[in-house]
C-alpha cells in the first residue's frame, strides 16, 4: 500500500471518529465532555478550532 493510500485511510478514519465523537458529546455530561476534549486534542493539532466550532467551551 502506498503512503498516499495510507494517509487517505487515516484521514477517513479520523473523520469517522470526529463524527462519532460529536454525536456522543451532544449527550454527554461535563466530566465526559472533558475526557472527549482531551482525546480530540491528542487526535489532531487543530483540536482547539473544533472545540470552538462545536461550542464545547
């Protein structure tokens, strides 16, 4: 598998994780939200933008 295909696979997986996380965050309580925000920050360098976009803080 080429590096390009690997990167595309990683991006698609990351996007699927974002979608799942966003739906879980809408139902979560405050401590759980903090846990998901930490996971989101580990996943991507643009996590702060997503936190603002999703209005988590």
